[in-house]
C-alpha cells in the first residue's frame, strides 16, 4: 500500500513538472494602435515572438489579402531590419480619391541585418494601412517566420468561428464600425465648425449691438443740439424784434 502511494505521488509530480516545463507557445499576430475602422486608415503592428531557445528569428514575410487589397501600405522603419515591399497588379483596379489604382502591395518582408529576434524576446513591425474595406469584418495576413537555423514556420491557417484555434493560425485583424467620415475625425471637425459658426454669429450680434448703440447715442446728441440751436434762434428773433420796436 505504501509503495503504491509513493508511485502515485511520483506520477503526479512528474505530470506537474511536465506542465511547468512545457513552453507556452505564442504565434505571429497583428493588432491595431487604437481601432481599425472600416473605410479608414490605421497603424497596425505585427508582433513576432521567438519560440525557439536555440535559434533567433531572422526574417518575417507578411502576405497582404488579395481579396481586399489595400491602396496604401507604409511600413515604419525598424532599427536593425531591412524592409522590402512587393507590389502586384490588380485584376480589378481600386478607385481612391477619384483616381484608379491598378496595383497594390502584396507582401512586405523584414530581414534582420544582425542577429534578429533572440530567444526569449519579441519584435513589433508597425505598418500604416488603408483604406480599410467596408464589406468585411476582418483581414487575414498570412506570415512566414524564418529562424537562423533555416527553420520556417508558416502562420497561414485561417481560424474558423466556432472551432478550436489551429496549430499555426494566420494573423487576423478585426475591423470596427466605420467612423462618421471614414477617417475617425469627422465628429471633431463638425463640432469645431459648429463652434466657429456660433462664435462668428455671437461676434456679429455683438457688433450689430455696438453699431445700434452708437447710432442711438449719435441721434440723441444731434437731437439735443437741434433743440439748443432752435432755442437760440427763437431768442435771437425776439431780441431783434424788440430792437426794431424801440
């Protein structure tokens, strides 16, 4: 009995050790700075963790969605990394600000100049994107992560709603409801315009009141002067008549 108890305790301890020592696997992901509103622009960051303890990440290749091409893709420079932008011709041109665009960015590749992302660290790769589509709730970016030992991890499996997360999920960007003007600053601009209009109206009213006040004062002064001049004229006429009578 005692031996069986010791064996059971040893098994539990072994499982506990395995659970603690098992790595917590992370994957390449994409998140916006703030919100990614439909019809607008956003800055998104591709977060790349290093999952290996014996190699560093030296390259990241991100493929942009071809079913919802983006007219503007501008990576932010990342110290220690070279950036290559690949464009492809579109089957259906995009119309942006009245202009037709027949090609769009299809892939962005970051290549480390030095050691890259060391074990136990992660790196973010920011990109400005737009305009975001209005006919979908998410964008899928497939990614390839290359290690210094030539291993390539393909983050290309598209997660499906209601199912378990795949082993190598692709980065997915969730889109939010469109802003009022499609750029996220329409309400502020409208409020400012309204405030400016109210301020202008108030200034105009005040100026009108000042003009009305000045006109009223002038009329009163002229009225008093007229009365004085009239009285003086009457007095002069009376005095002149007395002189002629005398």
